[in-house]
């Protein structure tokens, strides 16, 4: 198959082509289309630690390659973002476990308590963030939630009928309002 033909296919067609033929070029085209967004997700997660972000990208590619042959994927972009986030979380957990192992002479009960406390704090912060997002105005809330799920401005525009300019403004304003609410 020629490269020009691949570029003209939709993500869903490429994934179906990969599932039916096993030809990696289909998957590589889909992954390449979303690679920049995935790198951004990984870099943000690891606060610009390029080494860990690169590890997460490699894991994302491998997990997505495996997952693409198994499931029916309707939105490749958001699915790949989810795979990337899960890869980042897995690497973060391994890094944290390595830190605890390096302190093996420490009290194991203390280590377990610290790990449990971190998990509870993270869950509490996530719940608080969700609550504050739900307190935003309708347009900000809808656009921000879809954006956080990995949808592009263009995809959000198709789903909501807002213009891309309105969506960008709603997301930026929503982020600003969230920052203000956390500072208060």
C-alpha cells in the first residue's frame, strides 16, 4: 500500500486495516498522527522529565499496538491519550516502588502507610478537581471535560456546535477559573 493512500484514510479505517491485515504501516500512520499530542501528555505528566516521558511513549506505542489488534476503537485520539496516561501512571508507580525498595531497611509498615496516604491524597485531589470542574459554567465545563478526555478543538466543535475559537476561549477561561478556585 502506498503512503499517500494511508494518509487519506481516517483513523478508524487505518485501525481496521491493521486489524485485518496485521500491516504495521496502518498503525504507524495512526500513531504518527497523534504522536505530538501523546508526547505533550507524557511530558506534562512527568513535569518535563524527558527520560521518563520517552519511556512512557515507548510503553504507549507497545500497549497501543497490542490493543489496536484487539478492540473496536471509535476515537483513536482519545483512546491513545488514555493509553499514554495509563503508561505514565504505570511508570510512576514503578518509580515510586523502586524508591521504597531502596529503603528496604526502613519499617515496611511505615512504607505501606506512606504509600496509602499518597494514594488517598491523590484521590482526594482528583475528586476536588472534578467537583470544581462541575461548578464551572456549562460551556466551560463541557469543553474542558472533552479536552481533558483528549479531544481536539475540531472534534469538540463537531460534538458541541461551538466554534473552535469559542472552545479555546472556554477552555482557557475554565482553566483560569480552576486556578483561582484552588488559590482561594
